[in-house]
């Protein structure tokens, strides 16, 4: 991490983390406020990050047999009402269309907060036999949820996401799909975003409305708060029964299929900012950065400098890197600060002296480390440097996660640890919602997940003293 603060417009994260975050979103030109409260504009640089996330995930989904579809943005109220638990869970956030032109609609229409009901209504028309299964669909779209408060990327009324919806002949297949997609998300976060995750299951209280089971990946931000980065839901056959989806099985008997859904959204961009950013601005993981290498000409007014920089840029582009040459009239120092602010993983400096020696300078954004590199070896060294940035970011984030998970053996200790250190507090738990609510009321923490990797921290629940059933993570979350 760079030691000197060079961009004065950004509030220090140690002074006011929330203001630092907002400053980065605005000054790095990721997002802008619109004329509608809670609805944001994704600026080109911010949207480019989402495009790169989308491209990687889309490829991963298609490699496992998923197909993209697109459903309508409007859901009739009668359709939404078919699954009781689901509609009750989303009712407070629904936005409704009641007029069409100058006429009042016969039935009001919900602007989709999620698309389970639309997919189910479609599935009943296309699934008739076991030969039609599995159905493995994914949709890239925006959804609208009328949130009371908003924050760039983390909580929008309208946000971008993908939602997968699949249908299977057996419960076992559907559960496997749910777990596979959670692992897909976890792999993406760790291998592409350099964000370590905790994999686990949500409690009954925190599961998705209408689901039998919800899986989640939880990440830890720089300020030691939790971010739920992705979720995957097993619905069982509840939705299928509510929507009369049936198929003829291999024994020529009528059967009900089993369903899943899973989603990941632009809140991940907020996660990237809060996991890797520093007091100089954004720090982007190389694999999703819109610009991986920015080329800064030094003494660009001197003969041959710009020509050489453009020649090097062409070589790097040909090798598959995303690059930009800044040949503006701004000073090199201004450019250094500008691209630090934008989180570009690697800066390449090249001037007359470098040209004489057939070299350039590569500077890592994550730690400011400089290396003089022969132009003959540039493509290889550039790739190695980008990988080193990814590895450095992951190692730092993993250290932050590992060093801020604390065991607690009483409610008072859990509260004290959270107040003193933040992070995840792990305890045993009886499984009762009353204890979950008490933890929230007394210690200000919600359950994050029941991690797949279980530890035995004792035999009793530290909240009520009853026999413990499992180990759980608690935390303060975005």
C-alpha cells in the first residue's frame, strides 16, 4: 500500500470510513447520483468493471450448461401472490405500476424485485416430461426494490445482477446445483476479485423468502464489517406446487420438479472497493480492471517518446492486456495520482533514458513497488507483475479475515469482542431464533452463516445455555 497520501480530495478511511467510501465512488468516477432518490448512474468506468465481472461469470455459467434468457420487467399481482412466503418477504420493497398511459390498469403490475414467479409461470408451459429436465437458465437484468436507505453499489433501489433459475427431476440434483453455484461464486471471488470468502448456510431467519435452504458467501471488508457477496437458494418443490409445474417421470408417473435460484449483483463492486481500497483511492484486482496497465510517457515532448510508448502499448494489446496511454498535457505526477485514484493495477513509465537502455519502469498499485524491466521481456514481466498484484491483494485480504475471527464463549464476551475488534465472532448455537434475536439486540450482530467448516467450541449455546447444535458466525454487516 502506498505510504504517501497524494489525493487530498479523499477522506482518510481511518477518519471516516463511510465518507472515504463515498469519496472513492465519486472521485474514481464509478457512479453518479440521479434525479431519483436511491437510483444511481453507473458511469463508464464503473460499468466497465461490471462488464468484466459479467463476462467472466457468464463464461463460467455456460461452461456448466446454463443458458441466458430474459424475462419481462413487470409481474402481475395475481402471479406474485401464488407463493405466499415469497410475496410476504418482498411486499415492503415492491414498486407498483397502476396506470398505463392515462388509463388505470385492471390489475396492478409489480416492477420485478426478483423473477422466481416469472420463471415458474414459464416453466409450467415448457416442462412436461423428464426429458425436458434439467432446465438451467440465467438472466442478466436490473431489479427494483424500494429500499428506505441507499448507498452507492451496496444498496440501490435499482441495481444490476444475474439471477439463475433451474429445475431438476430430483431433490438431490437440485441441492447439488445450489451447492455447485455457491462454489462457483466463491471461486470467482477468490480467483478473480482476490476476495477470500467464508462459505456457509443461512439460518432459518435469514434465508431467502420461499426457500427451504439458503447458502451464502460472506466476505470481510477493510473496516471488519461483513458483506454478503452472493447467495444460492434451494426451493425444494414448494414453488413448483404453487405454480402447478408437473412432469411425467421415467416410470410414466406424474411428479413435481425441484427448483433453485442464485444471484450475485453490482454490490460486489462495493465489496472490491472496501476490501482493497486505500487512502489514495481505488485498488482494482487485475483480472477485472478495465485498464490493467496505464502507460505514462515521461518527458513526452522529447523526440520519439510518444512513438515508443505507443509502440509498447500496441505490443501489450496484442498480447491480450487491457492498456491505456495517457498522452494528455498533464504532468506525470498528476497522472500518477489520477491512475492511483482509479486503481489501475500497474503503471508503466517510459522516458528518454529508458529508451536509451531498452527498458521501462513497472509500478505496482497495491504496494508501490517499482521494477526496471527490459522491453525485450515486457510481456512476460507484465503478466508476472499483474499476477503478483492479485496475489498481494488476496494475501492482504486473507490476513484481514483470518486475524479478525474471534471465538466467544458467552454473550457478554461476543459483545465485547465485536465492540473492541469488529470482525466475525464465532460461537456455538442452539439453533433457536430467540437466541439469534437476543444476539442482535444485545451485541448488535446478525448471524452471517453457519460455516461449512465446523469447529467444536463447546457443548452449550453461550446465549441461553441449552445444548449447542452447531457453530455459527456473527457480525455487523453492510
